[in-house]
C-alpha cells in the first residue's frame, strides 16, 4: 500500500489593505498558495478577484501590485482575511484546521468608516460567523467566491459579477 504524504502548511495572513477612508471590507478566508509565495493578495491568475474589482470601480486594474493597493484605497475598498493563521492542506479552504481569527473589534474601532463587510465565498463567512460573530453594527454580505477552483463554479462569471456589483452601492453612501 502506497503512503500519501499530505502537504499541510501553517499559514499566517497578511496585513490588511485599509486606510481611514475605507467604507467596504472584503474578507477572504486565508491566503492561497500563490499569494503566500508572492506575498500578494489574490495572486493566482485563475482567481477573478481583480476582475471583479475592475467591474466595481470601473477602472483598468494596474499590473503593479503596489498600484493595485492604491486603487483599492482610492476607491474606499479594504481587503483582509478572516483568519490570522491556520493550518491548511494546499490552498483548499475545505482543508483548514486550527483556525485563529483576526481581532475584528479593534480593527473596526480603528477604521470606523467601514460600513459593510463582504465575504469572498461561503467559507470566509462560515469562519467569521463561528469564530468572530456578527455582533458589530456593520452590514454583512456573502458573495460567491472569486476562486475558480473545482467546486467553486456554481455560478457563471456574469452571475458572480452581478453579485459582486452590490459593493458599488455601499461605496456611494
């Protein structure tokens, strides 16, 4: 019988991309493999996150990561992950163990202009609900995952885009 070695990694999340003008927070679960390797949010080219941001802000998205971050902030969008750290096999959110959440109470006190929180997929919302809870006065929304990993494509790109455009309404307030 052949032994299958599992590649479980201990993952630590990145610092948030946020400033005092941010109105909307988009939360993923934890960085994926390519993001960890490059130290950039949503670095996997098969992930549609930056495409959705393009639709939301109606601007071409810069290739340079530092400029992408500036675009987010200029448009009052913050991004972060629910989990501060965890153990995970490969990049699958289904294979997370030992999850530790970020300190959202302090985060919301530091950035009081954030009015709405959008979860990039059901797993991000599941971990937030379980580990943090919905006790703040923010509005919470689950979006379809921007990932194109197998099992994540229950909606078409157009259907996902329509859902993600809900973010625009909260940027206008």
